């Protein structure tokens, strides 16, 4: 069997098909690249040998570039090989991504990590640049490697640490100043928190008895149909912060949330965690995370 001619034939047919039916271009590309990957693996003697053998790819790349033009360099053919090897173990939604997005994630060894970024691309319609930024910030690692996407809950949607944009990351910040920077970059902050967060208000004034209190940030998570109280602290987590956010959660549950909403969630964003404080927190709807300035 002449594998080179088979590969060339698949790619030529794909180019013709794209010109005839442009709306199916992406699907045509991915189907063609999967088939090319299969042929490369077979030509190299199976997956085990194919992972390490690049001599044949170099030869094919030079010939394809000469005969078909740009787009079939060594990196591209390696990507097609990897696409064939990895895609059977991944989410079917992989095929909703474009080829540039796939190349950014297909080499990750952890299938959960790949599936996480597939879902992010689809939910947020990420560009390749936005996807790269999330990968560079180690977003998946900050949310947690052991997450099962089909069993996501609010607490494991929240990254740790959260990255907050400031003008000078080495400056010692007060809560007021940090609060101000978050407001200036609220869209980035919501994305940084995780999936499904929407801004309701800041410094939300509530009356408890004859005293007024202020919730730092009140959000709503449309994925889990619940309000989210955010308290921002520039110190290590302290026991009194638990009591404070508990009161705010109870207020929102009693006075703001409707009967069709789930119970309110509280998130304390602090400079440093304190696992001993959280050991004695009995409210399952209170979570903590830390922040870093960038």
C-alpha cells in the first residue's frame, strides 16, 4: 500500500470539498485530518512506534508541501497523528472546535484537562488567543485536576488561586483598593471565578436589625440557579469571616432569593487559607479561595 498517495488523496479531496461546501469546512477538515492521522500511524507501524517516529512525517511533509503547497508542515502532520491517537478517548464536542484550537490542547496527556478546555471553548466561544491565555494561566490546575465535568458544583468551579488584575502587583493593597481593581476589571473577574457567574452589585447595602451592613459583591450563578455572596479579605482566613458571610447568606436567602432559586452560596476570597478554620465551618455552602495579583 502506498501510504503517501493515500494521504495526498485525502487532502486533495478535502480541499475540493471545502471549496464546494464552505459551511462544512471545519467538519471536512477534521474528518480529513483524522484520516490522515490514521494513515500516518498505520504507515509507521502502529500507535506505539508512531508516537516517536518522525522520519516518515518529515518525508511526507516535504513532498506534500512541494505538491500541494503550504499547510502540511511537520508540525501539522504531527498534529494530525496526535488527533487520531487522542480523539477516540475525548468528548465528542471536540469536533465543534476548529483545528487551531485543537492543536493547542491535543498534546496534553490528561484527557480530563483536554475535555475541560473543550467545554470552555464551547461555553465561552473562546478564540485561539483566549484559549492560550487560559492555558498559560494554568486555569485547569487552579480549578482542580480531579473534577468530573458532568458532576460540577459551584465550589469546584471556583479557581484557586484567583488572579486579580492590578496596576502594580508588588504594591501592598488594602481591601478598598483591591475592591476597586476588581470593579475596573469585572468582566475578567467573573471569568476568573469560573463558569456561569453574573454581576448583581457591589457594596450591596442590607439592614440587619438597626444596623446596615455591606456585601462586597453579590453575584448570581445561572448554571446552578443560585445567588453567590463574595467577601474579599487581604489577610489570612479568620474564624470571624465565617460568621460574617453566614449572616449575609442567611439575609439573601430570606430577603432576596425566590423559592425557585437554590440556596445561596458564600465565597471568601482571602490572601491566605487557614484549613483549621474551615474544619469547624458547618455550612456546606461556604467556600474559600485565595487570590494572586497580576
